[in-house]
C-alpha cells in the first residue's frame, strides 16, 4: 500500500479534529438534546392522540369488489389500473359524499377519506377502504360507495360498449356502401358484354371457341370433300349426251310404253298362239312403237346406247343436286360458325380487358364481406356484453362492522419517534453549525485538540477566586513551569488575549519570580497608545521602546496595527535589548480581533506568542484563526485558558487545603 501524501495526512488530521470537536459539542449538550427529544416526542404523541381521538376518519370499514368480466372475441375487459383510476376519481368521491351529507347523514362531515385498491392475495378483486367518524357511518359509507362503484362501472362500460357498437355499425354501413359501389362498377363493366360471370364466361367462351374452331376445321374439310365430289360428278355428267337429259321424259314415256306392251305380249303368248289376232295386234303395235322410238332417237341425234345411260345420268344428276345442296348447307354452317366465332373473339378480347379490374373488384368484395362478417361477430359480442355488463363486477358480502384506529399503534409510534428524532437531528445540526461558527470555547479538551497551540494550562480571571496565596502560587507556578519548558531558547514573546479572555498581572508576576529564581533577566514591555503616554523619555540606546529596570513601554499610534516605521524601530530595539535581557515579554492588553493586520506585523519580530483564550467567551472562530496563523507562519504559539468558573479549580483548591 502506497504511503499517503502530506496533503492527505493533513486532510485526515483536519477531519479528525472536526470529529473530536463535534464529540465535545454534543457531549456538552447531550442532556439538553435528550430533554428536547423527550419533549418533542411527548408533544408529537399528544398531537397524534388528540388527532386520532377527534378525527373524522377514526373508524375504517372494508368491502371487496370481485371483478370477473366476460371476454368474448377480441373485446378486452378494463385493466386494473383503469378501474382504480375510475373508482378513485375525486369527482366520484365528491359526488358520493355530497349525496351522503344531503340525504343519509345530514350534517355529517364526510371529507372523502376513501380509497380503492387492488387486493394482493386475491386475483381480480378490489378493496374499498373508507374512513369515517363513527362505526355506523363507516359501514354505511362503505356499502354506499361500493354500490356507487358498481353503478359507475356499469354506466361507464355500457357507454363504452355502446360507443363501440355505434362505431362498428358505422363501419358496417361504410362496408355496405363500398360493396354497392363495387357492384355498380362490376355491373358497368359486364353489362355491355351481356355476361353474368365474366370469369366463368371467359373460360366457357375460350373452350367454346376452341370447339368451334375444331368444328370449323371439320366443316371446311367436309366442304372440300363435297367440292371434290361435285367436280367428279360434273366430269361424269360431261361424258353423257346432254340431249339425252333434255328428252328424258319422252324417252322414259316411250320406254315405259314398250315395257308395258312387252308385258302384255308375254302374257298373250302364254295364253294364245302366234296366229291369234290379239297377239298379232300386240306384236304389230310393238313394232310400230319401236320404229317410232328409233325414228325419235335418230331425229334427236341419240343412239340406243345413249338411252341405256339415262338411268345412270339421272342418278348422277340427282347425286350432283344432293352434293350441291349439302355443299350450300356446309357453306351456310361455316358462315354462321365464323360469325359466332368472330363475336366470341370480340367478347373474349373485351373480357380480357376488364378481367383484371373485375378480379380486383371481386377480391375487394371478398375482403369486404370478410370484414362484414367480423363486424357482425363483434356486434354480437358487444350485445352479449351489454346484456351481462352488470354481472362483471359484484359484491358477495356487505360490510357490517368497522374497526376503530388506536392512537398509539406501532406505525404512529414509529412516526412519532422518527419525527422527534428528525427534528432533534435538525436541531443538532443547527446547534453544531452555530457552535462551530459563532459558538465559544466550552472546555479544556478543545484546547488540547490543537497540539500546534501548545496548551499550557488553565488560569482564573480574578485573584478573588483563590482561597489563599498558596493556592494562587500553586496554579500560577504550574503554568509558569510549562511556559519555561516550552520557551527554552526563545527570547521575544508577544503576550495577549483573544476576545473574552485576559491575562492577570499576578500571572506575569509569577513568571517574573520564576525566571528570577532561575537566574534569568526578564523585561516586560507594555504596548500602549502613544496618546496615552504622558511623556516621552529619551533612551540613549533604543529608538521607540522606553524601559527602566524590568519594565518598558512601547508607544504605538494604533491598537489595530503597527506602522512600518514603528516596526523597524522595534526590530532594532529588540536586537539591542536581547543583549541585556534573557527574555522579553511584550504585553498587548487589547484583545485581538479577527483582523490579523496587527499580528502579521508583529509576528516577524517575535519568537513565539502567548495567547489567552476565554472559557465560554472566546469564539471558536478566533481559535481557528490563531491555528491558521501558526500553520501559515510557523511561529510557536502557547495558549492558556482563562476560566471564570471557580468550581473548575475546586480540585486544585482541595489539594492545597489537604496539604
């Protein structure tokens, strides 16, 4: 551990000095402080007793409010802090106690000493604690205030729920308006297209367009086949004589007539012989018809072979008509199908343009409907809470009795002791500060606390305090012995007194006698104001000091300071006088004040100082100033205590009497 510096040691010494001074001050006033503490304690206890005995809040009653709120959905109950703020509102208390004074207890001084707190050991419970002047009032007030709390909670909760319900209904109407706006916009988008569900119609049209495209391809393929078939039929018809088709009716009629006649001939041949006139008539007719038919063919430019192709030509012609009819039908179907496909393409293009916005509107509608559902759920929860709001907070048992406060409870006693101790401590602080800054030296121990002041002993302030000359000599000689041991090689001593102290002439006589007995020469130089010196006695070897034998005078212009010229002359005189005397004591009969100018001028001329301190008269501030002078100049300082209390010398007097 490193050694402490001189500055730290000095600081520790100062702290130790202050501590010892505080001990001395407190020790000297301990009885007074104890009496003050007892008086304060008694006064405070008396005030507490009177206050409690005549207090309007002497009796206290208690009741519990149980809080079990319903919690459907997202509607949260009131927090405990909010409940406490609501129940402890000054306005609520004022309202209650005004009603109490006006109705239930007319003239009662109900000051509103009520408090609602949370019960620590019970979950979701509040305690109503109310103070009143009598037990009856405390019980009635407590039950009444609990009832008011229940009513206040129900009204506040109902009001909040209704406000919330109104807000939700307003939001619901806003949602309906938004849905209507969206539906109107959807109708505006879809009405020109004559579609009900754009998304479904879009998919349906795309599928239908694909199917129609496939059908169109099939129709075109069938049409192409029909066209090829028509070409083949036209080619086949070109190979047949066109005149044949022009005379097909006549050819058919003649062929039919020939066929019919041949049937009759065949029947007649089975029935008749060849010579039968009927048969012969039929054969003749056949011949005529065949000849006529041949002539007709010849005239028409036809051959027998051409007539054989009449049936096939007719079939080809009928088939061609059928093909042409089917072709026209296919072409009509294609035109109709292409028209429908064109309309569907336009519809699909229009749907493609509106679908993003339509889907956005649909999504908004879904979101709004979800919000609407949630709003409906919240409204249902609010209605549920409104029905059961009075069951959230309830009282299980009414207050039936109250407890009276005792004036001297542990708490009150502790408060009284603490208050008395605090006030006493404050008085101690004030007392210590006053003693330190404006107080006087009160004991001999304070002198011994400062070793730099070289305390020699205690002297009386008057010779009348001595019982005999022997007692006087005993006291003076003891101090003189300490003085001689302290001075040793010192030659110039400035003797004086602080305010409230003085040095007796008898003490200096004792010093003179003791030095004379030791064979030393002593000179006393008294400082006097020049105005009080009757005459100036010229001295052959000094400049300012006038002396004769062992007595001298130092005339100065002021008792507060010594002029530089006077200081220089005195310095020279002291050099001269030290050759003649072993010890020079310069006596200053004016009390030193806080002004250090005189001492600052005189200290360089002296070897040491002899200062008297007055018991119960000299301020401690003067003693501290003297110690500061010693620390700043390093001069040796000796102090004696000037005591005016005869009892302090009783021990020495008794010793002298016994001897």
